[in-house]
């Protein structure tokens, strides 16, 4: 569903009607938020930003 969210954000919905598979419902958002909360409770708290790195090619892949 996160890819669906990305496609929805990238679409000018005022000009193009989203297809049924691309529509995000309140239930979808609630389920994603529940999953985020679950993972957040299981993982250590982040104290730094994760920056692209490794090689120039890897860095470009991270931001494109």
C-alpha cells in the first residue's frame, strides 16, 4: 500500500480520476499506522538521520 500512496501523491487527482486500486481508504491508513506503531515499539529509537552512502551509485539510488 505504501507504493499506492506514492502513486496517489504523484497523480494530479483534480485532472485524473484515480483507479479503484489506487484509492487509499481510512481503513488502509489505520492499518498502516498500526503497523508503524508496532514496528516502532519493537525497534530501538532512532537518534540520527540515515543518510545515503556507500558509493556514489548507491547514494544516487537512495535519493532517486
